[in-house]
């Protein structure tokens, strides 16, 4: 296996970086690091001792340790999925990664208590400000553990639980254990197995029956350390008739070596419940982002994934919904922007397992320079069901002549009582269009980013305002740096 | 007063020379019409002035107030006051006219300066009222699914909002029925005045019934071969371009 620092295998993405002094979660604003002293460090490399170390510092119950050790065996026995996925996965050296780094086990409830370096990190990323403005609760994870976690009193009083997975395992084991690993089994794929072995942090949310959480809950995942792997585990359970919107943001500084982010996110929507899960990731261009996300929708429940993928070296992510109950609805809306040296391999998975279930997939990808965007979609409707509907639409926009996009839709529909629709398009920003916009006074970069924003406009409109503004700004930055 | 000077301009597309030594000066307050049969280089002239990358200026110069603009990017030329009303305007999917114009206005401000949104919309609505454009129009994506008339009206609205010093209007009348033509002409006439110089490129005399030019030039094979006042357009209409051709042949 080649070392990660091999110049041939490292993406030439630095050139695309833009200097921008404005505050926010763009890649340059996220490109800073603090020399933090870690109290807990599982060392470099992965073996049984690593897993035992993580479990012991968390003072976990025996069943969790057993679960982890079994997952480690599964991880070791599974090959990399390079028979269908990119060979770039082979450049991940699992022996050079640090699997657990933290300063402590218990997140602080106020920002004042958070250690200065970590507090400064999140201040620079604008998290406390967003919390004050429009969030019902925030969890801020720094490397392996949450440094800060708080939920507004008014929401907590309704019985809503919002904490990290470490705390949840300690304080709400009965709720956690019931659904943990049920939506995404350990052996779902090699990276879900890896996460199951070494997971740490991530959010746990429980919303009691009938409670509609008005403001979003947000988690922010920050990687600070080099040669590090972040493996958060998120489990969201929304009880009958309840509703929640969860948003996550992520950044990491740009190191010369690669960083691994491999999360597992499980959602459970009970009868009539609604979950909206929004991601705006903006990883530095050396992060391998290999994430498994899936929701289980019971009768008349609705799960909606809104997924914006910017940055990273390689992202592989296919949020899915298992439509288990009658009339359940699933939706995936995804936007991916692949800049030079980046590969966004994203898509969606819809498994229809009950009558009259409905799924919608809308995917838009933008490839810039030598960036590559891949769409993979799975829609499965078995023969014995009736009245199922799927609508899939995937559109790709190519910015330069050497940009690349691939589409691999796999729609399996058996039986004749279903309605399925699939539309795909590839378009290019033409030279005439750019000239036209320049003739009105926009620079080439501004013209490009306006075109890209126009391309995703109908999707971005569905986001909460704060996030669509942020997304637009991130795209502006990406596009400004891509021309010249 | 400002001037746009075109000096002995030669323009090629690839290896083919299209404009072959054209000289013309336009001052603010003036409306010049360039007429000529298809393929004589009228549209090439306007695109070359605007800085289209496919058009190479092999020699000559274009100056605004004595300063050459040939080293400037298309957007810099636009911000310097050159507006091109396109014969075939591009579609910009997903970008509304209101947002597009807002971005164009924002691009004219200094770094760090934010456009005053209220003032912007006030101006937009007053221009739309002037051009008798429905309020709903600007929430549509730029030129997407527009009829020929709507496209041209959209160009005129952009011109009204961006307030150029020189407007190059490329075959603004093409594809318009008589009602649309009148509306577009009214729009241009409303903007006529001491602050604006217009270069009107047209194939037909018809447009000049509505936008009456101060000067008329006949373009033939990449050059201006005849200039006069508005009566020249009428002569052309009556006698056809062959008349100019014969005159040229006689001179030679």
C-alpha cells in the first residue's frame, strides 16, 4: 500500500484554495488548528487493544465492548469495495490513523467551561452565534468527543433528549440499545463495520410522541488532529407523530496527510413521525469521507435527507430510507460539488418494504475542472407490494471540458402496480452564457458561481434560510477559485 | 460628453477576417445606425467591441474617451459603460432576472460594499413601469423559455438598469412582430439622451421608423462604405443594397 503522503496519490487541490477573511465555514476559514493536549489517546493503528482502550476510557458496558470487538473482526474480514468503487480507497493506510483522541468524556453545558483552544475553534466557526440565533440545541464535537452539548430548556422540558452517543449509552441504554445497529447492521459495508468497532461521539436524539421540535438541533463535527479518524455514531429516534429537524456541519484543517471521517447515522421515524436531516459538509481536500446514513420509516412516517457535499478528497455517501410501514415517505435531496482533485461519489438508496410507499430522489452535481461527480442510486420495489411510487431526477452540470460525471442508477421494480419515473440530464455552462453574464459586468468567477447557484436554486430553496445562504457563499468561494 | 472611437479596426474569427478596417466615432447623445446585408460583419463588430473571446482584433483600436479598452476583460468593458444588447441572448437557468441584475449591480460596487436592496428594487420597479413590464416578469429565470419579444424586452430592461454610456444594439428588431418592435423602440427612445450613445445594428430600415437615428452608415464587406443622415436609410429601403454595391463598383 502506498503511503498517504505519496505525491502521486495526493490530490492537487491546494491550488483551488481561496484566501477569504470572512467568518464562516468555508474551507479556508476552517483551515486552522490548535496544538491541543489530549488526555486520552488510543495511539496509532488499529487492533483489539485500540478497541478495548476506547471502550474502557468510556467505561462502557460489556455488551458494547463485545459489539465493538465483533465489528472489528467483521471490518478485518471485509475487502475494500474497489470492485465497484474507486481504487483511491486503497490509499487509506488504516495503520497510520489515530482512532481516538479526546480531552475528556463529559461535554460542557456552557461555552465558558469549554477549554479555550476548543472554544476558540468553534467561535471561529461561528457556532455559538448560530446557537443564539436559531437553534434549539447544539452539540460540538472536537475530534473524538463532544466538547459542548446543550439543549434549550424549553425543548428539554418537552422530554426531548439530545446528547452525544457516549452519554446516551450511559444514561439511556434501554432506548439506545433497542435501535442501535438495527437500521445499519455492522456488516452493511466495510466502513460501517469500522465505525461500529471504534465509534465515538455523534448525536443521540429522542423525541417523545407528538412533540414537534420547532427549531433545528445542530451538531458540528470538527477534526483538529492530524492523521486522525473521526467515527461519530448518530442515532435519532422520533416517536409517534413527533417531528425534528437536525442539521450537521463539518470541517477540518488542511493537513499534508489524509484524514478519515467515517460516520454511521441511523434514523428511526415511528408511526407518523417526521425527520429532516440536513448536512452541509465542507471538508478540507484531503479528507476521505466515507459515511453510511440510513433511516427507517414506519407507517405514514416521513424521512427527508438533505445532503450538501462540498470539499473532501473522496466522499462516498448514499443516504437511504427503508420504507417499512404503509404510506411511508422517503426523500433524498443532494447537491455535490466536485472541484479539482475531488471525487464526490454520492447518491441515494430507497428500499420499499410496504404498500403505497413513496420515494423521491433529486440529485444535482457540479463538476469543476478535473473534479469528478458520480451518482449511484438504488431503488428497490419488490413484487408483492402495490401502489409504490418513486421519482428519481439526477442532473449534472459540467463546468470545464475536462470535468467528469458518471451516473449509475439501479432501479429494480417488480410487479405492475407501481409508478416509477427516472430523469437524468447533463448540462454544461457554455462559453456564450459566461460571455453574456460578463457583458453585464460580472467577473468570470462571479458568472460561474451565479450559473452554479442557478443550477441548484430549486433545491437550495428548500433549505432553512441560514443554510441556503451559507451554501451559496461556499459555492461562490469554490467557483471564484476555480477560474483564472 | 463621452466618446467611443473605433479606429481602423480589423477583426478575425479564426483565420477569416470579417471586419476589415472600420473607423467610426460615437459620442454620447448620438444614435448611429449601421445597416448592411447579412454577413458584412455588423454583429462581429459589436461582439469584438464587447470583448467576445472568439473574435480576435488583429489591428486597430477601440477607445473610450481616448483610452483603449482592448486590454480589458469583457466584464471590465461592461463596467466601463459598454452594453451589448444581444441578437440571441443566452438563457441562465435558475437565475431570476431580479437576481441577475442585482448581481450585475453588486459587481459595480467597490469590494466590501453591499448593494442597498430597497433602493435597488425601487429602481427596478420604476424602470419596469417605464418599459410597461409586468412585475412578475423579473421573477422568471433569465431568457429561459422566453419568446423572441420577451428576450428583447429583457435586454432593454437590463440596459435601463445598468445605465451604460454606450449601447451596442445587435439586430434588436430581429424576430419581433410590429407590436413588440414598438415596445422595444419606446424603451430605447425613453433612454435616449445626453448620457447615452447608441450604435444600432440592423438589417432593415423598419426599426429606424421607430428609433430615428442621427447618423446612418452602410456596412459592406467589413467596412463602412457610405454615411449619411436618416434619409440614407430611406434611400436604401427604396433602392436596395445593390445600389450601394453599384456605386462602389463605379468608384473602383
